[in-house]
């Protein structure tokens, strides 16, 4: 039987957060309050919609419960819960941190010359 958790994004930085039972926002899905039905989320959802200074777009998501806590049912919510780094790593875009180049952009020249391009710089150099 599916359960529901209230999810939103932090207004300040867009990070994914979940509503805990004590009405605090947490980035940890395992700390989110799980409700037995979508209808049971109404009270928390009404409250969450008054918190727009802190979060945007609060909405219920479908989860299944296991020993570690709620687990999102649909793929979009699984990706949101895992975070962007996990998704990029799974797709092969991120390697070990010691092998990853970083992006560096030189300062714009003061004389009004054309701006430099963005270049990849090897962190090991």
C-alpha cells in the first residue's frame, strides 16, 4: 500500500526537502513524515503552502515504506531524493574526485578586451 510524503524545494537554493512530523523541513527523506493516503497529507500540505519564504512548490509524493524509511515510487522522485551528484555519477559524468577536472574561468580583462573562454583545468597539475 503506498504512502505519501510532502516534498518541496528550498527557496534559497532549490535543494530538495521533506516535511518531518514536527513540521520542520529536512533534506533527509528518512526523516520525513509518511502519511497513509494523499488525503492524510492535507493538513501538512496546507501548512507547507504558508511557508513560501522557506520552500516553494510543496506537494505530496508517493512512497513505499521499508526498514530504512520512505522510498520514492516514481523515477523522478528517486532522482530528486538521490540528488544531482548521484544521478550524474550513475550516468558516467562524474568519476573519482581525484580524477575530476575543475572548471576555471579567468577574470575579465580590465581593458575591455574580449572575455576569455571557459577552460577545463586539470586539478592534478
